[in-house]
C-alpha cells in the first residue's frame, strides 16, 4: 500500500508520497521495456512489484502519453515514439558522444591522460563522455558531474563561444574561487575568452582543483556555435603548464575531427 505521507517538492509544495512512488514505478516500467523490447502486463507488474490492475493503469497512462505502444494485439507493450520527443532535447549531446567516442579513446591512448567531452547546461558544464589514458594512476569519473564555466578548460571554451549578452550575464553573476589561482576577475576572464578565439583552445592550471591541469578545444556543428568541448586533463606533475601548448595541438586536432563528423565545414 502506498505511503500516504507527504513529501516536499523543489518548489516547497507538499506532494503525496504515492505520486512520487507512481513516478518511480513509471520510470522502472520504461526501463524494463527498454531492456526487454516488449512485455505483457503481468511481466511489468512483477518487475515493478505491483498488482496487475495497477500495472495496467500505469501502462495505460504511459500509452496515452505516447511513451509506450501496443505490440500487436497480444496485450503486450513496447516503447513508443513519444520517447523520441524526450530524447530529442538530448540529441546533440548524444550525437557528439557517439561521434566522438572513438576519437577520444585514441587521444587518451596517445597522451596517456583523461579525455572528456563536455556540453553546456545552463550556467555549468556537464561532462557526457570520458576516456581513460593509460598513464592515470587514479581516475576521477567526471561524467554527469557539473563543473564551473570559469574555472575549467571546457567551461572557458564553451563560455568563449556564447553570445556577448549571455557571456556577460554569466560572468557578472559572480566568479566563485575554488583554489588560490582561480580567475575571479571578470576583466581577466574576458581577456582569456578572447584569446580562446585566437589560439583555438583554453587552458587551466590548478584553477578548479589544486594539482590538476587541463586543456580544451571547441567542437562545432553545422553552424558557428561551439556545441561541445574536448578536454585533456591530468596531474600538474605529469601535465605541466609548459607542456599544455604542445598538448593543445593534439586536442585541437581531435576536436576538429569530431566537428567534421558533426557536419562542420571548417
């Protein structure tokens, strides 16, 4: 039986726990159908731990939204085309990940360091793919972790290619200090962003984490906007500042290859 207690939503309003549980069940059902390809009501009910009648109502609601559809006339269901509407918002990110995966693996093997593909999400950077180089002693998993625009190499690249009004708004909102050398002066950061267009890459030396250096280059799609950034990061003793310019050439070349695959004409 559902717990009647209320829980608070992000906006502070009370929400019945049963509603949260229903959302969890719906997601579990979709994941189950994604794994199985298709399934009947009884199978879904067993997978999500509810009575068959409850599963039937849940599947009916998902079908009404187009997220699932009937698989023939045997009372079975499969994912529907409505899933594509949701995935469409992630399309560019998914594409750049699939198109860049092999290139990132090659770059990580070549340099022996960690390679990431990152995209802009609001006022932060999200890493969507990571490849591990053989030189890594211990590797942080950056995938899915939000990182700041002004203190990471990927962030600086993506910030550099934003429109001037948006760039100004993000900079003027304040620049948090993460280490002793994090750039928190907007004028200094704007000069660095202008230099990204000259050099074709951005570097950070211990600005987000002490002992961590990185270099990133932009990935372009069919238009002039940077749709992602490719970065190489590693410990400062293995990836010193003096070496970042040389490393940048390999990163820029890899980003250009991914851009070509994404439809950029150069």
